């Protein structure tokens, strides 16, 4: 399996769904509070931007516009992030 395929799978099956769940959770928190803090609004915007970037990466892979080296760097970054966020 090519590195770009591994990256696409990780994005589509883990990263994007995790982001969407976190966005939904934060949006519900903001909606429930009726008056969101600046931090919550900033976090929500940051997550939405990241989700958009992830979708763009998937499209870039599908159009065969991402080289394997770039994909490998991104894959390592995402795997590191996933490892860091897991509770011990």
C-alpha cells in the first residue's frame, strides 16, 4: 500500500471523523451555554479549519497531486498527534 493511500485511509477513517465528533461536541457545549467563551469559539474555528485542510488533503491524494514524501511526513505527524492524545 502506498503512503498516500495510508494517509487517505487515516484521514477518512480516523482524523476527519474524530474532528467532526469534537466539533459536534463543542458546538453542543456552546449552544447549551448560549454564550460561548472566546476560547470555545476559537477552538471551534480551529477545528473547522483543520477539518477543511484534511478534506483538501484527501482531494489532493485522489487527484494524485501529493507525492509520497509529503504524504509520509503528514502521516507521521498525524500518527504522532493520535499517539499524544491517547490517555495513559
